[in-house]
């Protein structure tokens, strides 16, 4: 992924935060907080023998982060082990830190149980780094968040950095804003006290508003968790939801994916066809492998990520050239 040096976009540390973040004071400490897997921050460190990443541990079962240095394979750490000290060699290095996994029991919406970045310590020089030439907002559920990618162990087997949305974003050289929670639907609340999707588009938790950030493209992948709704009920909710998304992202191209489960596929096609400026991505022939017949595993995430990127590149060649 391409990147450029930039100014820090937060008051807590010298880094560029991408995704859904807010500044808060927790445990009498200023931190950057997020309730979303896939939220991340980037920085460059130069002339350093070490860098230490500091988080607050807010949960009983540890959440996990993933750290990538210079595009090499990710290293993963449990936040319960904070701070994390990485040994360096004084050369310039690019660090990418992704919020990788948490558990469904974490009350991310009603209490301070999300991710909280305290800061970094180093004997070198730091600079903020802005990644990507393009930008994508991903709206969805646990599959879009990155749950259960590597197995059946909560948090430890989640992969916010390696699910289909992350893979497609990297292939398209795009920053990604993840707006997705486990078990959530249009009419169904998510885990951790999270309300249904229409209620989270402009909030990070119950007490923190969030202003949607304009991106080149918005991708919607919903419906898998709305099985209690009838087809007609879902169609009405989906039409209203797409109107809401268009209002919040008036200058973004909007693409709707048929869920990998194919739930409500016919109704989704009918609703999308009624909009003039919304595109549809079919997924029925993809058949990605899963960990549990629903959530994509590592291989399935690679397949779906590559096919999603190809579909977006075909739909929007003027953006993803």
C-alpha cells in the first residue's frame, strides 16, 4: 500500500488514525478509543532501537491487536500484555497497528470496553503516515468486522486485519473505515449492547457521537442477521437504510453486496434496482470456505477479498485505476 508522511490527526500521539476513533479520558489518561475491529493507526519511526506501544486493558478477556512493520506479515499481541516493546535497527520503518479481535461479551457500547490507545514511546523520531490513495467505508456485521476468521476462539481467532474487507482494501490501495459489529442487522442489535445498524452510523458508543467521514466508495453487506424479519419487512427496512446511507455519504459511490449467506438475495436485488445510483455485487458463485458455514475462514477471506476488489475495480475504474 502506498503512503505519505502527514500531520497527526489526533491530540494523543504522533500517528495517523484511520477508521472510527474518538478522543477520551479513561483511567485519568487521554486515549484514542474505538469500538470497531479493523480500526487502525499508522506511523513512521526513524533512528530508533525500540518502540513501545501502550494500550489500556479494559476487558476481562484480552482483546488483540495486530502489528505490521514495513508490509511484512502481522505480529499479534494480547492487549493484556501491554505495553509491547518492539526491537528496531535505527532504519526508517512504517508501523501499521490494527484492532484485531475482541469478544462478544465486551460491552463496547454501554461501557468503556473497546480499544484504547495510550501512546508510544521510542528513542527515535516519529512521524504520522497516511496510507492509501483511495478510501472505502465498509458497513456490515461480524463478517465485515473480521470475527471467527482463524477459528472458534473469541478475540484470539478474530482477524480485523485479514478478513475480506481488509484484503480488498489493501488490494485497492484504499484506507478503510470499518463500521461493523458482531451479530448486528437492520432490525437486530449486535452483541456488546450495540443497537441495530441504523442507530450506529453516527455514533461510536451510546455517549459518543461520530461524524461519518466521506470516502470514495461505501460498501454495504447486511442481511445475514435479519432472519426474524419477513421478506417484505426486510425490504422496507433495507430501502430506508440505503436512503439513510446516501444522505450521510452524498458524494460517495454506493455498492451493495449480496450477503455471502445469500439471505434476502431476491429482496436486495429488487430494492437496489429501485435506486438510480446504487450498484450491486453478486456473490452467489464465489463459495468462500468458512469456519462455521457462515463466517469466512482465512482461505475464504482471501477468495472473497480478491473477488470483492475485482468487482469494485470493475464498477469504478475511474477511482481504482
